[in-house]
C-alpha cells in the first residue's frame, strides 16, 4: 500500500530523514546535532537531499508535479523550497488538533482567527476546519500564495480566509486601531525576519510588544492564544512567565474559571525507534467563560 502521510524515519549527525507521502527527504536539522543516526543504511533511500554547503537540493528521483500529504483532519501540498523546507512543519500536529477541536462554536458571524507568520497556512486551515473565519498574515508573497493553494486542496477556496502580505507587527497595530477583535491568535515567529518593506523582526526584541498587542486584540471573554518558537533565544518559561504577568491585569479573571489556562511544552517528532527529535516550544493559552 502506498504511503500517504508523514513519518520521521531517522535522525542524527545534524540531519533528519523523513517520508512525506512516501517521498523520502534528507535535510539539515540543528536539533539532530550531537546524536548518532540509528540506521545509517536507510539514508541511501532518500529521494531528495538538501546540501548544507551549496544550500541546494539534489534530487535522485524525479520530483512529482504535485505531492500531497494526508494529515490528521486535512491535507497539505508539499514541494521542496530553496531554503530546504518542504511546505509543512509536522511538529505542529498537536497544535492543529487543538485548533480544530477547541474552536469557539461557530456563530453568525463566525469566530475570527488570526494566523501571524502563517507561512504554509496549515494553522489557518485548522482554524477554518474548526469553523472560524481567518486572517492569514505573512511577509513573503510566495509563502502567502502557497498557503492559498493549500486551502484550495482542502476544499476551502470559498471559505472566509483573508490572505495578507504584511508585517505581523504593523498588521496587529492596525487591527487594534480599527477596533477589530479575534477569538484565536496563533503566532509562530522566526528568530529573524523582515516585513514586506524590509522592517526587521528580531524575536528577542519584538516578541514581547507583539504579545502585548495580541492580548489587546483578543476578545476578553473567550479566547485562545498559541505561541510557538524554535530558537534558543526565547525559552518556554520566558513566554509562560510573561503571559502570567500580563494576563491578570488585563482580564478580570475573578469572573471566570480560567479554563485550560496555560499549557506549555516541547514540540517534537518521533522516529521509527520512538526517539524524540526536539522541535521547539509551544504555549497554549485558553480563556473560556462559556461555551
Ligand atoms: C517559522 S515560519 C512559520 C511557519 C508556520 N507556523 C507554518 O506552520 O507554516 C516563519 C514565517 O514568518 C514570516 N515572517 C518573517 N518576518 C515576518 C514579519 N515581520 N511579518 C510577517 N511575517 C514574517 C516568514 O515569511 C515565514 O513564512
């Protein structure tokens, strides 16, 4: 039977070996430094290898025109990118499930979700499947085009998802001024980046004011806020501590059970030997007065 899903086969020596719908990719993984590959012989089966020195893919078999990976609840098109990505971050699976399962009950108008640094659009799709209308923001035009394509693969072409090529910080500030509010905000910021006009994004410097803006953009009674990160500059506890200091003064918690509250941990992938490959942190924050 042909494979349709995602699988981490092996990792070690700074690389990971993965199967996306049966096509095998060998690419760099800083989290796999200092660990030995478990099954070195399996790496010969790679169809595509991303060379770190030349920053190029070497394809040993022809890359199909269209490839799609079946996930838990939706599917994603994949394609090797010039940065060694493939258009999917499978370590986010637990967050997609959370976004699909705990979405506020769709009412008219439906609840609004905001996906900042949205890239592949997988989290936008998860929110859309949960019944939300979505604003998907990314600074890179090609990434936004890819996200639109991914929604189309899931029959969501006509779903209210707004695709915005914009700076996450500027967009959030503009939404605050407009008085718009969101029930769910998702952000997966990189360590370094820049907006469409070149404005620099630096995680350590810019995360905290962006979290502040997002807390002001969230609907006070019911909200979900998801923050993920992949670089050592910001640790899980830094984000948890910051939220714990900022949420009580902004929201009247006496009226609510702060249901779910804060849940945090590490994102990871498991290989065929059940070894864990670290993939950053997540912090899920939920407030729900009624449902
Ligand atoms: C770590 S990726 C996000 C991956 C995403 N969670 C997913 O699953 O596809 C970071 C994204 O942030 C975007 N980006 C970088 N700086 C930005 C900025 N200032 N404003 C908006 N997007 C930015 C990049 O174009 C990139 O697509």
